[in-house]
């Protein structure tokens, strides 16, 4: 065979195989990117909910209700699922962010939502940064204020450098795994009465509905309501054809949060069952971790608190920026800049104040309490009356609308409670 014929074979033979592979590789890369962002959306919602307040809240209520707190967790998870399924589905099917939907439904409503989330998110971000400082203090023994600034600095670095920003979803997953793993360890060594906890989760000796509504507000209140849903839009998982994926992601996010709370509940319950009395006015979660696992327990709590604080700083800043900047590809850099400014502003305030003053936290809590009822009422309105235009003719399930309407009632109840706290504080 001549050299030319050999050359012809070698040159032509790989071409039929290489041409069709390139689109497949691009499609596979796009699919992997979509899955990564969707997983990031799940963990963004879950880790945003699991903040410093989440840890303290769980410790205080476990100390108050003991094993019966399991029932409050279960009921709150059911309500949270109903809320998040509606929020993610309406936003996912419409392909519009919450403020964009709000301005379409009622001009100016989107701007109101943006203001509420911005005010509440900024103030609570100061608390998240302070929580990060306390976490690094317990973990490494460094000064709490310096630790807070380090927490804010890490968040800024993540958003500042493009490669780290692209890895945001993976960072959130890692932070979530760290929190889960350490809390599971403490729950194991504290040896909680699991049988009693499971029994009272379905048949409690005591039921406190105020605790239930407080848990709901802490899990799906404020910016957390939209954190995962807005991140989901970045994955392109939108439209009626992606309803199943959207539903699965929304439920998974809430279940992860619920599992984390239940494991933390077991860890603290084991300590209480062992006869330890927690000081709820100080840092009951830290006390419980230390009582269960000694010095390692305190350092484990520091790691959990730091991871919870950093992920909450990321969640609050990112979500607030998605409300301020419209969803357009050419403005994504502007969104990143706004996110960084949000963190810098929170960190600067923390540097001067050490933490948000009590009065500021109370008023921010009231604003935060309005986010869920105002936004969620709009979501249910779209689900009922705007299926043809905003949801592209998607037939919204009636059972989900009914659950949503129950959620609206609960949301307004939470808002009334939140503002009653303001009046009590002022007067």
C-alpha cells in the first residue's frame, strides 16, 4: 500500500467519530453545570436557613420542650415544604425573579420586596458576621471581632475572584457537609433517648404552636424564601417542562434543613437527658456541644457556627443582590459588585458596632417578618389568577394552592407577631 493511501486512511478514519462527539461533550458539560448550580441552589437555601440564630433557637427550644420539640420540627417541615414548593414552582415555571413577578402583578410591589429584603438582610448579615467571629473564636481561639472580619473577608474573596465565584455551589455543599458531619458526631456521643424522641415527634406530650411558627419564620422567612429559587434560575431549570426537577429541588432543600435541625435537636437532647442544665441566656448550643464532647465538642461547635455564619453571609448577600440587579447576562458582573458592596457594608458596620444594636435587630426582624406574607401572597395570587400568561398555561395543582393559602395565613400570623414585638420593645 502506498504512503498516500496510508495517509488517506489515517486522516479520514477519525473524522466520522470526532465530529458527532463534540456536541455531546458540550451538552454533557452544560448538563453538569446545570446540575452543579441546581445542587448549589438546594444547599444555598439549606445553609442560609442554618445560621447562628438557627443553632441558638434549636438549643433554646430543646431545653424548653425536651423530646416534644421533635413534633414542632416535624410540623414546621411540613409547612416549610408547602411554602417552598409554591415559591420555587411559581418562580421556576415563570422564569422570573420574585421582584419581577411583583412588579408585573402590582406595580411597585417588587420594589417593596427589594426594600424589605435589603433592610432585613443587611442588619442580619451583621449578626451573621458576628456569629462567624464567635465560631472562629471557639474553633481557633482568635479574637471574635477579628474572626468576624475574616468571615466577611472570605465571603468577599469568594465573590471577588471569578474562579472561586464559579465554585460557589461546591463551596456551599462543602460547608453543608461540614455542619452535618460534626453535628452527627456530637449527636452520637451525647447518646440521646432516640426512642422517646421519635415517639414524641408523632405523639408529643406538649404542643407549642408559637414554637412551630417561630421555626417556620426562621426557616423560610426573609431572604431565605427566595435564596434557592433565585439561584435555581441561574441553572436555566425553568418553564413548565421542568416542574418535576423544580419540585424535587425545593423539597430536598427543606428536608436537608429539617434533618440538620433534628440531628442538632438529638445532640442537645442527649445532653439535657444526661442532667445538664443549659444557660439559655448565654450560648446554649456551645454549652451542649462542650458537655457532650469536651474540648473537641467546643471546637466542633466553633466549626459548625463558622460554617453556618459564612454560608448565611453568602446567602444573604447573594440573594439581596439578585433583588437589586435585574436578571440579565450583561449585568451579572454588576450583581457581583453589589454583592461585595453588601458584605463590605455589613463588615464595616460590624467593625464599628461589634454587632447590630438590639433596637436595630428588632426592627429588622419586623421588616423580615413582612417579606414572607407580602411575597408569598403574591406567589399564590400568580398561581391562582395568572396561570395563562405568567405561567405559560401551566395547570397549577389545586392541592398545592390549598396548602399555599394555609401558608399565607401562617405567614401573616408570623408578621403580626413580629410587629407586636416592635411595639412591645418601643413602648
